[in-house]
C-alpha cells in the first residue's frame, strides 16, 4: 500500500511526462476526487495509506488524465461564477473568461424583470449563473445538441432555476417563434477550423468539435447571431457575446452595418478582446 505522499510524487511524474501542465496540482485534484476529501486533507495527511480500492480507482483516473482527458470530464464537475456545474464530453468545459458574459448581462438587467435568450447553451453555465443571481429574470436556452440540452436541464435543476429556464433544441434561432427578449447571450463556436489542430490536446481531442468551431473561419455563427438577433430583441435590447482571439475588428465591422449602437468590446484579464456588448435600436 502507498501513502498520499508517495502516490502524489509518482503521479506528478507520470503527468509531467505526458505533458500535463501543473502536474502536481492535477495529481492532487485527482486524489481529492478519488478520496472524496478536500485539498486540505491531502496536504495535512501525507502519511495516509490508500486502500486497495482507492489505489485502483486512482490508477484508473490517472491513466485517463495522462491520456490528456480533461480533469473536468473525469470528475464531471467544474466551477463557474461561484457555482458547481455538471460537465460531460457533450458540452464545453466552462471557462473563467466566459464569466464576462454573465457579468455584463447582470449589469445590464439591473433589478428589472426581464427575459433573455442564450444561443448555444451547452452546460447552461451562462444562463444558470444569470438566473441564480437575478430572481426576476427568465430565459430560453437553445442548442443544436439534444445531449447538451439534457446537461443544461440537469444543471438548472441542481441550482433550482429550472422553473424559469425553458430549453429547446435549435440551430441558432430556428427554435424561436416571433418572440422578443431584453437580451441575447452567447458563447458561440469561434475557433477557425484551420487552427483546431494547433490548440491544446485536452480541448482538441475531447471537447465537442461543434461547440469549438463553425467549420469555417470562426465567424460564421457569429455572423448569424449578429444578423438574426434584431428580429428577436426588443427596442434597446442587448447582445452580449464572447468572441475569439483577433476577431474584434471583424465583429466591430459587422455591428457597424446594422441597427446597433453603444457597441463596445471588453478585454479579458489577459488583455484579449473577449466580450462584445451592443445595443439594438429599431429606429
């Protein structure tokens, strides 16, 4: 039998050889998952001896992580906007930069009752986070993937916002009737197809391809959202959308051609233009 200290040392070496970033931290995260303990326990009890079953489970998850399967898919969990979300390979793993969409939406809503629509709902992290913070707001979530819709519904139920969150299978706006919203939010697939092979293995080989790229220049779905949103936005409604690296100029140009005003593009913490905010005016 092996102690926590011995297990972590060996596991970190395995992950480092496999090219995993921050191997010691990842080894520790896997161990907390297997043991069902927090990180404090792992740090404070290096002498703890793993049981035969714990050793077997740890070897299994370590092998998966060494093959570059994302930690979040192994544990089926990811934190986003201070909330815990279920994630599977059917949905993108929520990322910190996407929290900008939530922050701007909450700021725009204030305390007013409102209804919004999310295009490409995935895990539901954007909509659920907004609904959890604004009790007078309701939402419609759209996604082309039935499997993603199922995960979003599970997360909505877990956070007790499912009574204000309607989910529909939809290709961009196809699932909407003549409905109007105060805001449309989206984190669309924006990675150009030509760049897919060069991105991190965890993303390239494990996350759903249709949620990563439009199969073209990375702007195809963004164009559809920008051109289609006016039909479904109320006067002075808002579009809040995450965009990709080096797409700000193209997106700004698209928004200059339509009924948009007060357009701004906010940088993420790395200084990358990441979130576009634009107001619709039908005048």
